[in-house]
C-alpha cells in the first residue's frame, strides 16, 4: 500500500506469476522452493466460485469450455489454448451469448474471512477484460473487421460484456479486498493494435468506469496489458489506474520514466522474451538495474514482478532478479 501511495515502503514489493507450464517443465518442488525463498506479497480471496460453469482443464491438451461457453483448443500442456470456432461467427448468433450470471452470487462473508486470514495484498476474484472477451466470443479477425467498419452489432456485444463486468466489479468491490485488477492486451511489439483515438473513444470509457467503481469503495486499481502501450499510459493515469503491468522492454524505458515516473506504479515486468530465458544471471541483474535507473524511487512506484513461463531460468536469472530488487530496496 505504501508503494502504491509513494509513502516510502520498507522494501520493494514482490509478485511472481507462475504459469502451470513452469511446474510442468521445472517441477512443482522447484517452483514451491522458489516461493518459499521469495514469498509473494499478493494473494487472492481463495474461495470457491459461486457456480461451476466451465468444463475441462484450461491448461491441459485438448478442449476447455470457459464460463461464457467459449471453447479453447490447446496443443501444449501448461498454457491456455485459442478459440478456433467463436460463438458469434455470424451476427445471427448473437443471441447465443449468455453472461455467466451465477458467478455474481459470491459468498461475501467467506471472501471477507479469507481476506482477514491473510497478510497479503488481496485482489478481487474477477478480472474484467472486454477487448479479449470480444475476441473470444467473436474471433479476433472478425473483431478487427468490425472495428474498422464501426459495427453497431459489435457495439451491442461490447455493451453486453461491459454490463456484466461492471456488475461483477461492483459486487467484488463491496468486499474487503484491497484491489481490483482488469486486463486486455493492447500492444503489438511496436504499437497499439488499434489507433489511440479509437481506443479512447470505445474502450477507455469502460476502463474509466471500472476505476470509478473501485475508487468509490476505496480499492486500488491494477491493469495488465502486454505489448507496446506507451501511447495510452497517460490515459490510464488520467482514469485512476494505480499500477500498470506492461512489457517495459518492448518500449523505451527511459522515455517511460521521463514521462510517467512518480505518477503511476510500475507493476513489473522484467523481460520474459529474452532476459528470463538467459543462461546468465547477470542479465537479470542488469535488467533490474535498467528499470530501477529510470522508474524506481525510494518513495515507491515499482513492484518487483515477472512471469515464470516457457523457458524461464528459475535457478539463476529469476533468483537474481529478486535478489537485485532486495539489494536496491535495502540500499536506497
């Protein structure tokens, strides 16, 4: 909390994401030992969902049907697959979309007890993702064509999705969680996937409403978005995002620091495309020093975060990253 509020935390907060693939390739015992050495400062409410609406294992080879009825096809264990046959392939199929209403009936008392039982920063058991949900339901190629055509049907589908996420966020923010997270991957390797102007017109108002719900209940706001998203940092700050998880190494870190340091918390991440798979621990330390040089301040604003996925060198590089952040936090 002190990090998010630039109130001089006693150390850099820590958050490690471990995909199931990490345990499959490295061994669960190795992953567990890593977390014992570097305990995470984030947690979840740890309560069962109000209803079981999905079918299958999202991280197993084969098909998985999620709570909206979207079927993901996976050809590799440990990572989620892709939707190959969207529910709304044609607009005549729009009536097939059924938001998972039963999941809105959460056990508030159970959530609050779970929050009280932990000393970690607890984020909500929901994650609005309107752009990605559009793609799951409609198919990515169709969505981009719909956006180019400014389709009224797409606007109706997005309204339906957003209405559900808005209500879900409202319910979770009435519990004793600490923060609300939402996400959408908006960047390619070099730019936004759509024009910044179109993003501001169509999607920014949705995120602004999630932020307003969270703030009205005293919750912090976290967003994740992969790719080159430099063009929307200012917008995310404006609508009230407290912490952004982005692929810093896809962008100019010095430029990010010059414009946005001290105005938002950088919730990671250290480069998983090149650094985390390196055989050399020094690459991890150098990456941390680069981020710290441009984004870190002893008052706060940086969270030590990265993702353990495919090819991560957990023994050397991942350990070196956390150790370097520990050193920086102690010496600042």
